[in-house]
């Protein structure tokens, strides 16, 4: 009996080591997500018009956790995806799972079906490919589940640390905006009542304030449209590389963004 337990333990350890070795090898050949080609057979949306996905780490964790537990319980892959689609609470994740299930029915591999959606990072897709190739998808999903849990915990810690500075920065911007829009123009009225010419800096500031007050309602939609177009452009391969390069060059901000990319 003791020998049988030892044998099972050794087999289990060897399986885990094999999966880790495969994962380590695949990390060196994972292509950048920006340049990753479309998977044949999978339904791929135009990157300019893909739905905006918030809190990706949480969605990846929910998907991986559900799929891991179901496969461990002996449920086949297609049935597990159908259950996730029916019982899922997030409409974005449900839509992705539904499309993945349809692609699998067409004969598309799981990693290719997942790659068609702007949710899963390249290392995740590479690990899934390793699991499908080696026949150890459950073991790979277990490792991915641990990685997803660690990523969510790290992001939550970062956000909790940055919340207070972000609150102070927002409050400061609000105070400065209030002073600029309502208090400084009163000083200009004082200068006019005294028939004194205000300093050049004050004149420029008053001119900018009057321009914003007169055209602000027209500028807001323009700014919003430009921001949306830039964001959509940033989701294309070329635009994403350019934006990431610019953000990484910004002092402090680039460092924080680099931490987000790592975790």
C-alpha cells in the first residue's frame, strides 16, 4: 500500500513538473498579442469595434476557475462552456464563452477560439495550447488559476495603495478648476473698476477662461470623440505599440504601467 502511494505521488509530481517545463519553454516563444495573427476558423471582430472590456483579470479568474472545477468534476469541455454561458453573471464573459463554444463546434481548437477575443493574454493562450497538445489541459488550467488569483490580488493591492493619492489629485484638480472658473474672473472685474491693466499672465488666463466658458459645451463632445477614437486606435496592433511606448516613457506613470503589464 505504501509503495502504491509513493508511485502515485511520483507520477503526480512528474506531471506537474512536465507542465511547468512546458510552460517555461512556451514563455520564450509566445508572440506579442499586438502582432498575433488571427486564428483560422475563429470569429474575429474588427479591433476598432470590439466591445470595451473592463476588469479583465476578474473575468479571466472567473472563467478559469469555473472551467477548472468543471473539468475536474468530469464534465466535458463543451458542456462546461455551455454551463458557464448559462449561469454566468457578466454579459461580456457570457458572450465570449458562447462564441468560443460555437467555434469549438466548428472544429476550432480552444486556444484559437480564445485568441479571437480581446480578453486573454498571449501567455494564457500559449499555456492552453500546451495543455491541448500534451493532453494535460486540467493541470494547465490549475496553474493558470493560480496565476489569475495572484494577478487579481496584486491589482487589488495596487489600487488600494493608489486610491488615496488619486482622491487627493482629483480634489486638487477640482479646487483649481473652481478657482480658475469663478474666483479669478472676479479679480479681472476689480482691475477694470480701478481702470488698471492686469498683468499679461492674468490677461491670458482670463482669455482662456472666457473661451472655455463660451465654447466648453461644444468642446466636450469633440474631446470625448477624440478620446474614444484614440482608445480604439490603441487597440489595433500598430496603435497599441505606439501608445504603450509613449506611456512607458512618462516618468512615474510608465513605471506603474510596467508593473501592471508584469502582473
